[in-house]
């Protein structure tokens, strides 16, 4: 085997051993070294030169970037996820016809869709969907993300939260938890604007918690400005602390009259 390919393979074995031990700091250090070594392979994107070991180099590099994406989820680093995903993507698209299919492809593509949904990048979410084949759209990992987006857009938040229990891959839990927080924050913001107060029972049901304790912990961590007393949640303090904006009515009237005079001159 080529000495450079052997070196990368051995280093990747150390990475996998550290990953199994959950030594993510060592994984990050080894990953940096691996990425530097991969730059020496001219068979990889964007060059795609037909070198003697091209297929083995492409397969190894693809697996390294797949593990990099999974590592970014484990350490909860969305920026690293985006960087590693875009480095990995050419191996699924440009090099797809030259390599056997990866069992990690659809789980990782589904993960990326979840990330875009969590970040509310809906236009990019649909752009990524349009690039997928009909067979890919039938994959459980992709369908899971599509159904979540539909539920989110419909406001069917109970379906969004319950979908965590049916996540098709264990790496999805991180983004599912972030999505659940996004949903609850959205409901909480609407609730404090629509109501002066709610009973604890009503607030628990509205925020889709399974127990009063979960609700109280959420209030303590995320909304300390809410007041809980006598079995009710009061939102008055939140409304009082919210900045109010004055509408400069006189200025708007003067501007409108000025525009009207200018239009009259033009006509």
C-alpha cells in the first residue's frame, strides 16, 4: 500500500479508537491532522485526478469526513457540522458514480436537513430537497426531516415534539432537542403576548410538557421574568419589561404630505 495512504489509515484508526472512548478532544486534534494529510491526495476534490490509488483514497477520505460530521454533532458544534458537511458533499455528488454507495449517506443528508430546519433556513432546506432523487426522498431519514418540516410549518407542534421518539438515527437527537426548544420558545412568546396569565395546567399543556415539574424548570431557566404563584403563571412582568416603540405619527404625516406634493408637481 502507498505509504501516504497507510499513514492516513493508521491515523484514522486512532481517531476511531478515541471516538469509541468518547475522547472527543483527541478526535478533534487527530481530525485536524487527517485533513492536512488528505490535501496531499490529488485524487480528491476538486482535482479528482485518476491516480493509481484513487478509489481507495476517495473511500477513505469520504469515511473521514463522515466521521467528522458525526463528531460535530457529538460536540454540538453546528459551525463545524456545516464546514465538514460541505467538504463531504462532493463525495456523494461529484464522486458518487465512482464509488460504492455509503450507508452513512442518507443519515447524514437527513441530519443536514434537520440542521437547516433548526436554523430556520427553509429556502435552503427546499433547495437541498430538490437535489435529491426520488428514491432518496423515500428513505426514512429523509422522510423524517420532510415530515418534521411540514409539521413545523403547519404549527402541529405536538407532532414535532413526539417525532423525537421515532428518530431514525441516534445522531438526530441533538437537532431534535434544539427543534423542540425552538418550538417551545415560539409557543412561549405567543402565550405571553396573548394572555395575562394561565393556570399551570393550561401552561403545561400549551407548552407540551408531560409534568408540572418540567414546566417549572423551563420557566426558571428560560423565562425567569414569568411569575408563578397560587397555581398560575403570570406574564405581566414580561409585558412590562418588553420595550415599547412609539409611532412617530406627526413625522409620518409630514412625510406623506411631502410625497403627495412632489407627486402633484410631477403630474
